């Protein structure tokens, strides 16, 4: 099985992020990770490879030079090959453009199954997987929590729904996005780390993916970020003192009425 | 001059940071509280293959350069120094002599299993009356048939009470002082070899440290580790710079761990209506700590780079160990001040860093001994 995994390198959840003076760009502390949900996709691909004979996993990201680190992480975990689609000349705010580029890469590379995280934890768009599937005209299931191979043309997936689980049969080729709970991503072995350190990671020019010149032009983006602002700081927590729980509740109700004015 | 890490070194650092954050750091407080060897963590961590860090790929190692080794030592100590000590003992001192001088059969029996974490290694220098003063070593090894008979007691042995084998320093000719010292391999189960008192330590808890007793222990000739009799102290010299730089890197790791906690606290803790990080006196602490840690890191990396390139690193290694440890002591102290009274409570982490830092004063040479060595080397014989 030819498995393709799309990943994204995102700022660490603990990285300091500041809004630059123009209010339209961010200054991010140099702490980046493989996106939380994409780690599940990489892990699931590796597990699948262990079950299905003659499988090959390629991982790909559309990002800057720094993103090579996230690709190497995937190789250290057990992926066979990695590709960087260089976004240096076209860092777009429009997920549809990213999806078209990734779909272009998938067409060129060939695949039986595409896996990616359900969403990136930086922009939280959660639409790349669905858009790529649509562009490639293949079925897709979002946020799967279980994956099993039925035969070489079919897979069975499970996803959470309100109050239960839903099981679906999907024809290959297909695209699936991974949800927390599907697996526990591995910590790389040193042999994987060494392989990753030596791995040659080809840089793919978006222009080589058979996409129109208009799509790759700077004004192709239909979405533009106008500004960023930080959430307002929360007021300090007020501790409610009192001898008994009853007394504390009375005070709380009084405060909710008179100060918070929610009752 | 190029101070950048290569892309490979950066990647390795990222992997080890993530691995320590995921696997080691969350257990640090528990390891310290229980003060028991964390067998489960040992199995989980060593299965990743890091114990072969500095050995060639042909024998299952990683062949990491010295900069990468320092990164590893720093990061694992940042996670838990109690655990780091045991790991580093297997990586460096505990296996160095058998890697260099061990026969094929010794390597099969001891080195390779130790690189896989299946056997626990240690090295024994220190005795109750001698540490940095190796010339005062009282453990003896006397020729007996086709082997050697060892008698003596070693103290302060990291991993000692749980080790599967040890490299023990003994005098083969007490009349020659430093020139009469040699190394011997002693394996668990050898008659007369036992572990004695386990030390109850102020810091680095979780590492089992204690006494090893050699009571008429006989080992075959093969277990004498070295090419020439009486060269033991020279062999110590060959590894000493790396050990000192490693100790400095561990100090930096403890400092970084404490610093990170202090930074988080200073950003969140509110006093007099604003986060304490807004006050100049707290900012000054971070300015000082960051400056000192950067200086220490540069010294350690410089020493590691010299070592990697076969240059004479004796002075820089001693200076880096001493400086980084003093920086560590300063940083852990400042962090306890930033934390205020909370630092005095066992349920918070600053007290752990504060206690752990003390141990690095002694490992790799006390600062009194190091200063004397550095000063003597600079001034020369007058």
C-alpha cells in the first residue's frame, strides 16, 4: 500500500507568540513541533505498514526550510521518505491554495491512502484534509479513531459521534484525518533518529506540480489576514471565604447578582 | 568562527528535548520523592538505544559527536538528574574501559548488554578516605596465579548497589603511588564481591549510590583493563576532560530546568497587582541567569569542540565544569528566591533543583582541586 501523510510544523503550545507592530504578522519563539494531530497520522501509517505487506510511507509538508525538522521527526518515527514543498515564495493565508498544492503533489506522487491530522493546532482551520480529498475526487472521513484494513480495496474506520461511535467502510483510494485516541505516537528509537539525521529530503518546487501560474501568484489568495489581537486578560480570581458551605454559597449568589449581574 | 549547530545536531537536540519532556521530566518529582531506582523508566528509556550514544555504529552505537553528547547530558539532567546519573554512568564512565581494553568475550558479556540497558555498569574510583586524591587509593590488586586478587572498599559508587559489573581502580604497586594504579573488571556474582551501605543523599535521589566491597575477589588476567601495568592514571586522564565537560553539561541541565520553572512562575505570579516578572529586581535575576548560562554553555561547547578535534582540552574542561556548576548553584538559588516561600515546600520543584545542584560540586573533581590544577597549569613550576 502506498501511504501518503501530510503534516504541518506548528509553533509549540508553550512558545511565546507576540503580535508584530503591523498587527498582521506574528513573532514566534523558536519552538516548533510536528502538529499534535499529525503525529497520530504518522503513527497510524507506521502501524498500517506493519500490517500490510509491501507498504511504503511518504510524508510531505508545505512549509519553510525549518519544517524539515518536522519531516525528520516523522522519519525518526519510521516513515520511509519525506518531501518538503517549499513555501518560501508563496506563504499563503488561504487554505484552499495549500490544499491545491498538496493535492497536486499527491497526484504526482501517487497513493492508495492519504492520512493527515484532523486540524493544525495553530490556525485550527481543520479543512485541508476535506479540501484535498475533494480536489482529488476521493472519499474522505474526518477525525477517525480506529482504522482497519478489510482488503486491498477497502478499509473500515471508526469515528466518534455524539454519544457513540460510527463505523464506516471506505473504498480506497481515500483520505482520512486522524483524531486523538486512535493511537499513542511512539518515541523515536535512536536507530530512527540516526536514519532521520542522514536522510536526504528533496525540496519540491510548487511550480513543478502542474498547477496554474495564477494559483501560485501572490494575489491568488482569497483570504487575507487583516489583523491579530490578543484575548483580553481575565480579571483575578476571587476566592469566596466563609465558615460553612452554606455561607459560601450565599456569598456566591450575592456576588453573581450584584457584581457579575448574571442572576 | 561558527557557533551554529548543524542541522543534524539541531535535530538531535530537538528529539532529545522532546523525549526527555515526554518520558523523563514528568517522573522527576516522583523519582526524587521515592528515592528508588526507576526500573520501569530505565527499561522504557534504554530501549530507545541512547546508551550507545558515543560508541561506533558497527557495534550498535550512535557515534554521536561530542557536541551532541553534551546536548544529551544537558537535556537528560534537565529532566531528572537522579535518572541522568545512572544513564550517563552506563554511557560513559561505566563502559569506557571495557570498550577500550576489553576482550571480545568481555564486550559480548558486558559492553553490548550495557549499551542495550540489559546490564547496569559502574566505575569505582572513590573510597571513604580518597576521592580526587587517586594516589591515596587503598584498594589493592595482587597477582595470584593466572589472575588478580582484589581487596578493598569503594564508596560513593553511582549505580554501585545495582550494578551488573564494575570497573574498579586498584593499586597493583602501593610503593609507586599514582604510577601503580590499574583498572579491573569485576562482575556481579564473583565470590567476595558485594554491595554494602546504600547512601541516603541530599540530592540526585533515585540514583542508587553506595558502597562496594571487594573481599578477596579473584578475577582472571583478562579482567585487567589496560595495555601496560601501572598506566591506570593515564587512562583516567584520557577520559577526564570528557567527564568534566559532561558534569558541566549536567549542571547546565539542572540550571535550565530550574530556570524554566522560575520563568513560568515569574510570568504568572501576581504581587502588588501585576506579574512579578514586571519588577526590575526579578528581571535582573533573569538577565544575570541567562548571561551566566549562555557563558557556561559556550565554554562547554568550546571544550567539546576541542575534544572532538583532538585538541588539548584539559584547562577548558576543568574551567567549564567549575564555572557551569557554580552557575548552576547561582541559578537554583535565584529560582528559589523568585518562588518565594513556595520554594521551601517539597511539593514544588525548586527545592529539588536546589538539592540536586550540590552534588555536581564533587563529581569530576572538587572546585578546590580544579582551581589548584588550573592555577598551577597557568603559572607553571617556579
